[in-house]
C-alpha cells in the first residue's frame, strides 16, 4: 500500500531524469539508462520556474498564516465563549467546507477585478485562506476545548488579557492541532490551480500549478521537462509533510478523539 502511494511520485522523478526517446521505448524501462539533470536546467530556461516557485511560496505562506490566525480566533470563541447557536455555526462550517471552488470563481473574479486586486497576491491569499478556514477552525475547536480553563484564568490573574492567554497559553498547548491546520492550509493553497489561473493571469504572477501546464504545446508534450518541473513543485510539500508528519498524524487523531 505504501509503495502504491509513492509510486506516482517515484515515476515522475525517474521520468525527469530520462531523455525523450526513453519514454517510448518498449519494453518500458523504469530507471533511466543515462540519468541526467539536463531536464531541470531546461525547465528553468524555458519558463521562469524560479519566479513561479516564489509566487507559490508567497501565496501559500500568506494564506496559511492568515487562515491559522483567523481560525485560532474563531475556534477560541467557539470553544470558550458563550456563542449563541454554536452547534449551528459548527454545522455551517462543515457545509461551507464542501463548496466547490468552481462555484466561487465568477463572483471572486468580478469582485477582485472591480477593486483592482487582480494580479495581486491578495487575490489568491484571501480566497485560499477563506477556503481552508472552515477545516482549520473545526480542527482547532476540538483542541482548544481540551485545554483546562484554569490555565487561562491563572494567566489573566497575572495580568494577561484574554487574547494574550490565547496566544501564550492555548495556542502553544494546542501545537499538534495548529500544525495540522497550518499544513492542510499550506498544501491546499500550494496545489490550487483554478483560482490561480483566473485571478493571477500575468506571467510574472503565475504560481507553479499554472506555470507547469505552460510547458506543453498544442501537439507536443515534453514529459521529461514537465516531470522536472513537477518534482520542483513536489519537494516543498514533501519536506513539510516529512518534517511534521508525526505532529499532523497526532493532531488528526487527537482532534478526532476530543471532538
């Protein structure tokens, strides 16, 4: 099962090291005869892949920080304060999280076009954060609810404000849930294509998913170049998941038990 899950990524990596002629060879060869990194150099020459990478980092990190920040405030209010119709709000969050992105594309395009935010990082940061916000809030609510109230009360007796108690006490103690929400928001933003291709059409503003599809021509599909660009796009996500895997798994399981 593990091999089947990793096989597509391994196949893409092997393809990125092959020459064009090896892809159509029969029988199929998995490991390239003469591995080469020429495809990576060519991928950066044909398209401004470095710029696309930078744009994706700005959008993904910005939307993640905004999502976790706003989600923490919303989750704390739902977990600690007396909010009327709390269960209804939680149910609405679940419903909103199932909205397809395509249904939001036209109104978002019209709105950002009228206020002059097209081809601006905020045009993606704001909707990406909003799309990840329901899941982040639901994840954090279960963690915040499990933190003893006495810890916050003690902090406020010592002079801390309620917000101060949130950021200094509740959020650090809910680190697995915060990491889980942050990584889910980051991956969702990093991989998103539809809004990125619509709201950031300028060449200098394109993100990696949009830029990679430009390598193909009308009749030509340079799979080694596309594979090399895909590897560049997969590396950050793979590193984030590898580094924080235990925290994410712990966050999902603990949140499920508490919820």
